[in-house]
């Protein structure tokens, strides 16, 4: 998508690979919306750290980063001994898999790369196949997001207000996004609508990333506090909810997504508001049989006990409540302790929404009730039984 840099719109992808120096270029999402910076990872260990530290985040984006990181690790191997090479790639795989445990996209992405590598008979051939397969995963991520945008845009009518949670936008994928793809397609079709972005504490991806994205694309939007959605639904101010997912179980239709998604689904159900989940095929887990088996990432307590942001000058304070031009130079980035200094915190990163609260799953192949995923598994990329 386009990013305005010094008054000019330039197209960017969240993640890309530089073949010549075996480096991965990532938009540093920790610094947005105050600073737009590209960070390069030089080896697979740095790539895994960038995923854990959330330089890059969001299911599809970490899927593509893991695919590239796996190829990066494979390409860094020196020698022609195949058994040694496969031990090395196993280490790379395990490290990248552990970097963020809840999302299944990195595992599906790396499995796709490993499968493609099997056609190679030498280390060199397998290294070349790994990079080609990682590039194909990234291209497929873009195609899937465009396709689910086409299907999802049919749900958006003129004058609607759409609620979204966390960031399932183009920053969470290689491009276009999952939950935001229907919005961007509807915008291109000339529809007018308004988006409410849940702030999404504790890391505030809605307030920082989704709001920044929508502002860059000129989509009408406002940030709301996480606790405001129930009140707004009760007053008829929300017509539709679209969220993303980090792991959707193909067998049961359960959806793991950013903490707070389940609460919004319960509220939407209470108020009869349609609740949709948008996913590319790489987000489907065809193996697990229960949402209780999904590993839920526990993140650091500091995320709950305080917040990162930029320091505003005291003179800017009175104008903070109204939208305004970004300052020429961003304030200093700082962590502010909010909670009582002697208290600890519990910080589960994700929750699981059961299928009965979900109106439909928007996929690149169409929109399905969650429990129909398993029936449609042949169209939805379920690997054949071994
Ligand atoms: O912890 P994050 O920022 O990686 O979590 C992201 C989300 O939960 C998104 O909603 C999700 O990835 C779905 S869309 C990619």
C-alpha cells in the first residue's frame, strides 16, 4: 500500500527479501505511527528476534517473514553435506516457529517452503528452491488478501459503521490486510463508510497501526477505547464487525485472535450485529481438534503496566483531543508507567472465539459459516491425509 513520505505517496510491503545480501527488510512496526523506518535482519537469528520483539507482527506478515527467514537460514549454510544441511534447517525451523507461538501462519509458511525444497537433490538446489517458495508464499499472501477483499466488500453498504480490532491491516500481512481488505476494496468501489478502531490494549495496535493505515489510505475512522464498543452497539452505532485471526481451526471453526476479540464477539451476538473473521488460507490449522489446545502467548507484564509513545511538548497539550497535522519532528519515544508501581500483571496475548458467535469466515474462496470450513476443506487448502 502507499505511504506518504515527505508529501509523496510511495508503495511499500511490510516484508521483502534482498537476495544479493541475504537480508530481510521489515517496516519497524514498533515505531509507527510516529516514525517510518525500515530495519534489515542479517541472519535467521535476528529474523526470529524481530518476530518475537514485534518489529514485524500480524499473522500473515510473520508467516512471510518466517518463510523468508527459513530461506535466509538455509542459504547461509556453507558446504554440500545434505544430512548436515537438514540438521541446520531443522534448527532454523524450530527457532522461527517458537518466535510467536499462537499464529499458525509461520508454521504453514515454513512447511510450504520445506515441501518445495524436497525436489532439490543438492544443497545448492534446495537453497534456491527455498527462496523461490518463500517468494511464492509472499505473493500468495497478497493474492489471498485481494481475493478476500473482493468477497468481503459485498458486506459493506453505504453509510455503515464498521468496528475492527487490533491490526489485521496491510501491516499484518505482506499487503492489503485481511480485515481491512474489504474496506479498501469497498473504498475503491466508491462506497462511503466509517471505521471504528478498537484501541486494543495493551500494545494498542488499533490506535497506532490500524488508525495510521486508514489515515494513509484516506478512510474515515476514529479510535475508540476498548471498553466503548458495548455502549456504541447498544445505541445502534455499529453495523458490522470484521476482525482477523492468528489461527482458525478448520475442524471446529474456532478463531484465535488478539485478546479482546472474544469479548467483542459476545457483545455483537448480544446486539444482533454481524461478526465476520477475514483470513487467508495460511491461517487455517487443519490439525488441532479443540481451541483449548491453541498455545496462547503470554507476553511481558510491562505491556499491561504501562505504555510506549512519544512525549508531547506541554504547549501541544490543549490540542491533543482534536486530529491535527503530525509534528515535523516526532517527540522522544518513551515508556510511561501507568499502573501501581508495586503491582504485577497477567498478559495473555490472544483469546479464542467459538463458532456460534461468528456469522461468517471471509476467505479467498468465499464466505462460509465457521462450521462449514471442514466440509469445504478441499477448496480451502487442507493438505491430503498422509
Ligand atoms: O500480537 P499481534 O499484533 O501480532 O496480533 C495481531 C492480531 O491479533 C491480528 O488481529 C491478527 O494477526 C489477525 S490478522 C493478521
